[in-house]
C-alpha cells in the first residue's frame, strides 16, 4: 500500500491534474473546486484514483473529473440524493455522477443543492 500523501504532495498532484484539464472545462472545474472547499471547515482535499477527491468529517463526499466533452462531479453516496431534475447518472450501488454539459452550469442552484447533499450525508 502506498504511503499517504502529505499536504505538499497533494497540492502538487492536484496542480498537475489541473494543468491537464481541457481549457474549455477549466473554469467549471476551478469553480466546482471552490464551491466544494467552501462547504465547511472540515472539508479536506485529497488526491486519489488520479483525481481530486473531497471528504468531510463523515467521510468521502465527491471527486472531480473531466472527459473530452464535459466536466463532472462524482458523488460517493449519490444514489441516496434527492434529484428532482434527474441530473445524476449511474447505476452503481452508491455512486452517481453529475455531468456539466449543455445548459447545466457549475453555478446553477441544482448543482449547489447536490453539493450540499454530499456535504450533509
């Protein structure tokens, strides 16, 4: 099992990851990151599975990701979320994903509500 990263290593790994984010998705990823970190004083940023991951005092909450076509947030317990707009995708036992495509923006109320649910689970 690899040793746990210290804060400097985490910061370096996240910065390296951010430099690989496609330019058209970088604003969304940076804004999502800020929103997640602002959810509470107990938020911790980690680098796992080759991507930024976020936890609070209750455990893992979410991670950030990108593809060629969209930015996304993966929610570790997203299957339990209320999602009246039907924005979450995935069929796993617990995990769900939110893809920022088309008219869905990082600053929408729906995104804020899903992030809040991740924090409060």
